[in-house]
């Protein structure tokens, strides 16, 4: 008979291995399991139920789950917090290529830009992403949060989204925490080999643009062609402006210009038949005994090479105008564009594990290299900078390499009633963007009657940018747990310490090709590779000059260091009534130091940031199991959200995808959140549930975007609004219907329906006396100058809905699944409108997908076939501003319908 001390161990999810993730990995919420034997019930007076020991199949389970009280087969029930689980089976059913795509099916989650997850309408700054319970660095210049499209689903076993805060998690917990769990070694040896092809109606076999770059671009790695030439690299290292009037002669500047790889990285070429996408991967694992230790090994390697062409419209308005007697917007910039991206993702996973007795140790290493090669040509009018009568033809090429490596050691040790959990990680992410090139030709109808580029006149230019980002995270923690009985009630005490340190170094240098004299006609009509040829550079004294000044901020260094300790108690207050309560203390110091171009070891800019705060963060969740198959939870907590590095750095950054220039605000402060939640849960059967939740959040000093023109340049900045509230409801249904009685085709099948809906409202509150900081002048101004009272938070959709309808064969038979997936996100604000303009609103519409999976045995060999059709309705993307009867299409393009087929071998 299990004692109460043993029983309570299942009711607390330790912070070291993040048991929800382990649970999801081994027993997905929708997977039926054998009814375990009920052990002998405790004979104490208050015992009303039985003790159920749910073990995981395949030996992959990293912690025993024991549900005390009334048996409910869904393991989500065993957790002391409000969670959503995306298990192995759910990930496989939706067949999304990366984990960001899979997470958009989870209740209350939406994905912005295909990369960043918003939980309950709160932006990525309010969400925390962990890998095996440990923090990760980000390779994104604009964010400290790691983009989840980096993670192929082939390396992820499960994902848990915890929406109610508990003290064992970091305090930066606004919308929720997303914990990804990598695959672990199996009980039985296995080997899987997969290969797939795909394409979409707007890209594959259609017109697109590309450029040569280097001979190894198809692998996602540059051959060295884009390395900064040594002379220019030495000049950059001097940390002074590389321009006329500094320490560089005109001959030096000409030498820098001719030393660059100008033709291979600049010349855009038509491709009338963009190739199909392909992917391949191999995963294998085994376990074996070494004495009394069970040793496991798992390895994964994969590559995905995909193409995406977008053709559409980009417009921009300078301000509100009187049009036919009412306020309206006119497109001062109006461009048609076509861009093609070639994305290559290479990933590898190596995991080792050791189990001895009740003790487990895991050593996990993950490598991801993600490259995007982009070419774009656009043509249109730019009345902001050139003049509305001048037609421009512009080109852009870029090569972005993102890389993530993490090495983690996690252990779970058991000594009777005591437990010791430890974890440590070193992670490094990098982003290298060499040769971000742009050029612009203006139509000359006076002399050439052609597009010309003399590199100096309005609308005529050639630029190149180099940027690097290195982000390093050190993380570790130790948790001590003790199970006991107090007043005949099981209690578990947990205490822990966590350390987190994030270091970032970001560099960006921007150059322009400028002739010392004039470039005559017809030389100015030459295409870009000829125009910037060595001959022309020498003949017309074309120099490479930095677009910078001594007070520019081309580089910044940043650091966030957090020491934290917590205490947590989980106790059974009465029969079927559980309380998980704790408090966390965090002491954090965040610094951002902008570095000026003032020579070696250059001085820091005046607007440096040093935020040092400590917080007590209480949290509690009460769970009442008031019926055999129902329970109700209420939760309350206090959490924080710190500014991200890029939001603090006063460095201009041009986002080429949105054509917006961002600048940080070094005077931002931390946000604090008060969170309340209630959720009803009804578990009808194994893997089936109905849940209904309501939530409310009050945010002091929320960080939101602001937009403004400085000269003719549109900037996006950041400032603290006075206050915001967010509230909403979530509904979820998962239900299976046996079709066996229908016979024939349905004799071994069942119908699955999974639906969820989230309604969210947010309001920024601005009073007449509230003060915020202008991100340009850094001076205090009335908050009403930057924010409108009642505005929704950026990125928040009022309605998020998902529906899955699937037919599948009984689990005891071979795999056969046919799934229809429908998702919807209502319009949301992507950016604030400048100078009294309306906000920019993104509309995605409905997305309908179909995924077919079938297992077949041919000549004794097991295969898995998969077919996918995405965006069957052909919904397009649209970001726009609407004012009365006028509309500005900030970014609008056709998405197309995507088709994919893959085959996998199972050994």
C-alpha cells in the first residue's frame, strides 16, 4: 500500500524537470491508456478514493504521476496548475514543420509573424520559453525571446504551456511559460528516416528572384564569400567613423569599396521556375545496461530547404489629410514588390541519459542553424524622400544566419522522502547578417529615358550593412523537496535557488557608396554589378563611406543577471481540495551600454541603462475536485516583465521585412502584473475534456510601441504606458466518438473533435496627469501624446479559434489518420500609427489545412506516408490602415496554398 507521503509526490510538478512536459511526452492528452490497477486504498477516515499509478509507455517517463482521490484518466488533471499540453501525438497529427506552427493550435495561443507566440493576447515579451526547463538565448536583434520557429518538431517530444504562475518558475511570467521537452532515449532501440517534398502555388514553378552569393548557400552556410575583407575589418575594429575627414584617405575608402564582393552579393537574377522544397531527417535511439545503470542514447539530424515568394504592395502615408471634406490617408510611398526567400534549417540533437534506481540524469545537446537568403525587387513612387513624379526601381539582397547551441545537464535524485533536483545549461545563439545590400534607381525622363543611379541624387543610392549579434545564457538551479504528513494530510515542501545570466553583444555598421565627383550618363544606367565594378570604382573615385557620426550607436553591450530563491508548499487541505502556494524572491540587474564611435575602447553613450530591482512574487492555486470527473481551479499571482535589450538600446535598426526603423528607449522600466484566473475542468473519459476559463490581468507600466516621423523617416519606438488591463475567456473541447458500430470502413475507426476558442480584450489606460517618456527626446511628456486611452495592446486578437476534426484507426492497429484543421485569428494591431494616423491592423483570416497520415508495411518494412494541404482557402495576408473611406496597404501579398508529401521508414 502506498503511503500518503508517496502519494503526494505525484501532485507537485518539480521545477527541475518540468514534469508537465515529461508527462506530455509520454502520455499525450488524447491518447487512451490501459486502466491501471487500483492499489489498496488508504484506510484512514478521510480517504474517499483510490490511488492510481499511471506509468508511461516506452520507459520515457521522467517522473511518476500518482493521482490521489477520484480517478480521472487525463493526466493534465494531476498537475497543480492551469496547463495546456501538446504531446507527441498532437504534434504528429498537425504535422507542422516547426513548434511555432504546432503551438498555434493550443487554446489561447496565437503566432505572430510565424515565429513568436502570444499567450492570451500578450506579446512575446510577456511569454517565457524554456527548453527542458532551462532558459535560452535569442538570435533576434529586436527581441530577447527566442523565436520558436527555430525548433523543428523532429527534436521536440512535447510542449507544456502553463498559464497560472507558480513560484518555481522565473518571475518574468505574463501570459504564460512555454516549456519545450526534447526527445529522450527509448526503452527499445529504434531508427526513423524521413524525406519530404513540398511547394506552394505562389512559389513553386513560378517567377522569383535570387542571387548567387556563395557556392555553399544551398546548405545554409556561406563559403567565405561574404567575409568582411581584412582591410575593412581592421578599419571597423578601430571604432571610428569610416568616412571622409577621419583617419582614412580617399584611397583607403576606394580600396574598401573595391575589396567587397560587389557582383555576387548584389546582382539579382530572375528565376522563372523556383524549385520545390525538400527535407530529410534521421532519428535513432537505444538503451542498454551498464551494471545497474540503464544508459540511453538518442540522436537526431535533419535538413530542410524551402522557398517562399511573396508579391504584393507596400504603402506608407506621411500624415492625415483633408480628402473630399473629410480626414483621410494618401500613399506617399507606393511600391509593388516581389521577394523570394530561400530558407535552410540544419539541426542536430544528441542526448545521453542514465537511470539508477529512482534517480535520473540527462545530458542534452542541441544545435540549430537557420539561414534565410532573400532577394527583392520593388518599383513605385516615394513622395516622402524623392518626389511623387519620380518612379523608383529598388533592389535588396540579404543573408541572415541564425544559430543556436545549447548543452544541458539535468538530474533528479530521490532519497526516501527527500528529493534533490539540479540543472545547468550553457547556451549561445548568434545572428550574422553580412552584406545586407540595397540599391535604388530613379527613372530619368529628361536625358536617359531609363532608370539611372548616380549614387548621390535623391532616389539613387547603393548601401551595404554588416551586423552581428552574440547572445549567451548561463542558467542553473537546485531544488530540495521533502514529503511528509501534517495533521494526517500529505504535504510537500520545496525550496530552490535559480541563477540566470544573459550577455549580449550587438554590432551594426552601415555604409554607402559615394563618388567623389559625378557619375556621367550612360555609366549611371549600368546595372548594379557593373556600376560598382572595380573599373568604375577606380575611374569615378567611388568611396565606401559610413552612414554614421561620432555620436552614432553602432554597437551595444547588454547583460541581465538574476538571482532567485523560492519556497513552495503543496498540501491537501481537505478531501479533494488541494493548495499549491509559494513565494519567489528575485534580485535582477539589467544593463545596456551603447558604445559610440570614439576610438578603441570607445566610451559609453550618455543614455546607458542600469535597472536594478528586487521583487517578492507570491503565487497560489487552489484546486477543488468536487465530483468524480470534474474540478475547479482558482489562481492568483504577481509577476513581472523586464524590458528587452533591443527596446533599451538607443540604436537604430532597419527591419527589412517591414521596412520600419526601430529605436530603443534607455529609460524604460519594468512592468508588474497582477494575475487572476479560474478554470472549470470536466473529464468525460480517457483523453476527453471540456474546460472553461476566465482570466484577468492588471499591468502597471506596460511597454508598448509608439510610432513617429523624424524628418521623412518613420520610426517605431517603445515607451511605458501608465497602465493596462487584459481579460478574457477560454473554452476547450476534446471528444472522441467510436464508429465501430457502423461497420465496414468504420469498424476500427473513431472520430476526434478538438475545438478551442479564446476571447480577449485589452485596454491601455491613460489619464490626464499621466507621464511617459518620449523615445526620441527622452524627455517626459504627457502619456496622451503617445497613447490613446482605450487602445488595445499591440498584437492582441479579440478572437482566436481552432477546430480539428479527425478520423483515426484504433491505436492497437496500424496508424491511419485523416485530420481537418481550421484556425482563425481576428484582426490585431501590429504597429501604432504615427501623427494621429490609425494603427496598422493585420488580417490573416481563416486557414484551412488537411493532413493525412498512413502507416504501411511493404515486404516486412514499416513505412509512414504523409500528405498535407495548407491554406486551402487561399487566404492572403493584409496589413493596413483605414481612415474613413481611405485605406493604406502597409503590406499586402498573396500567401498561396501549400502542398507537401513525405515518407518515413520505421525500423
